[in-house]
C-alpha cells in the first residue's frame, strides 16, 4: 500500500491534509481517486490508514480510518558520521543507511576530503539528502525519518562524541579489534542506547586524525580483511551494528 509522509501539524485526530507536492504525487502520478485507501506517516513514529475524501489541485483531504500499530524501531539509535564524497556516492549512503535504520547522518570534512562546498552548496546538499531520507523512509516502511546534519568540520564531529554511549571508528589499519568484539566489550561496561559510527574518506583518515578521535573516546575497529570503498564501509558498518542489535 502506498505511503505518504505528512508533517504532524497537518494531521488532526480525524483528518489529514496533503500539501501540494504530495497531492500532485497521489493525484497525477499514482492516479489515485476519491475513496482509495492509503497509509500516512508523520516521520516521528505515528502511522495511519486513511481514505481519500477529496482531491483538489493543490490539496487533498484524507479521513483517518485507524491509527496503525506501528512496528518498533531499534531502541538503540545509530548515527553515521561520514566524510563527504563526490557525485552520487554520498546519496547512496544516505539512502541505504535510511533503509537499514540509521537515525541520523552527519556529513563532515576532514584532511583528505577532496569535495569543496561553499555555504550555498552545503545547504543545497543538506536539502537533497533530506529528500532522500524521506523517500527511503517511505519505501522501506519506516515510521521515522533520519535527521540530516549540516556539513561539519572534523573538530565539530569530535565535539559530538560526548553525546553518545559508544563511538566506533572504522579504520583500515586496525588489526586488533573487529566491530563484533568491540561491541560486546562495550556492552559489558554499560548499557548502550546511542551509537556513533564513523567512516572516513577514500584516502583514509590521517594518523593525526585517528589519534585525535581515539583520544576523544572513539574505539577503532576493523570491518574485515578487505579494504572497502568508503560508501561500502559505511553501509557494512551500519548493517553490522544492526545485526548485533538483533542478536
């Protein structure tokens, strides 16, 4: 059944108002008619089965038939801090990370990042990534939409470490601790509710950057014997963490 994302302010106890963009999609793209039944979610955990009451040019009105008992997403919130990459590769990380259940994507610059963005382009990129998380949340049946952080500097990412119960750094030169062992070691010491996974650029982090993150509390981990492309490493890391959460 088709799903539509609606801002909570447009949802009352009995009705849902679709704004122009979603109205165009439901009317002109999907060719739905009055009386058809669809699913609406608000991006913050609520989901409804609705019937189309009216379809105008710029607005549609739906009546709520029932509030759906939504499936529970993981109680542990996984955020992904990923260095900005060229072209559509970062878009792919955002999309697949959303499908895998990440709660936030944090793009950042570091020493070996080759992508230079001015302030205007940073805003445009953030808006694009927000649209991707929304579309991926619809497609994957999620009831929440991941947050997209503005593009940060490397030092700003380190400042975020204190907000997380665990910070895991994917590092290709780590040969002593893999992600699974690091995860179970962390669980012995405390309850984990928030995790920050960090993946660097194609050329890897500099030694100084790795040292700074480890000193700030990050746990360096290996993702396996093979060297992965940065976008592959990001998705592999999120998937591994989600697997451990389900184990």
